[in-house]
């Protein structure tokens, strides 16, 4: 799926990207021009005041409750039937695709101990961030399971 989220849903965007979803985040105040420039995406907002406008502009949208990003993630996963699996194929920071890179290629950009363990590495095509499934990965899986139990 392709989503467009309002600016204050950045943490939710990050987790949707972990699940392989294409997620853009609007920066600043919401306006018609910006929303229409992403008309091919489902707009996710916590503000009911936009409902009438979004409907009249022909934009697909979902209004979610405020404050609890875990509940928000759970609702979106269920509503759009997103497979609850950490794909880690999109950059959580800028939404670009990640590509596999050799450990030699990233050697000077990662901690020596990480290099020694020889993880599989990916790098963002856009922002050049480097990722690997280290000791944090099982914690992320556990967190996702915890979140989905709340649904």
C-alpha cells in the first residue's frame, strides 16, 4: 500500500515502513495542494475536521485515534490487511528502497564488532543510512507481537 501521513505521525510511519509499506509524511500544516500531490496514496490523519475536505477532493483516507501509535499501527494493519512481518526493505527515515551491500562496502561506516559478526547489510539509496539485523531485531519482532495482541 501507499500511504500519506500527517506530520505528527512520524513514529507510525517508521513502523509501517518496517512492514514494507510505502509511506510519505507531510511536513508542516496540511493543505489541499500537498494532499492532492499525493492523490495515489491513502491519507492517514487523526483530525476529523479534514474528513469533508478529503471526501470532496476524492482522496482515500482513514481517520485514526490520536496519541497511541501502537493502537494506530494495529488499526491500520487490520484495516488494510497488511502482513504483520518486519520486511525491513524501506528506509525508516526517508522511505526509499534499501539495497543489499557487502560488508566490505560499509566497513568504514559501521562499528568494528558489527563488521566482525558479518551481518547482511542494506543501505538506503537516498539518505545512504546503513542497516543490519543485529541484536535489536528480535526486540523489534517482540514489540510487533505485543502491539498486535492489542488489536
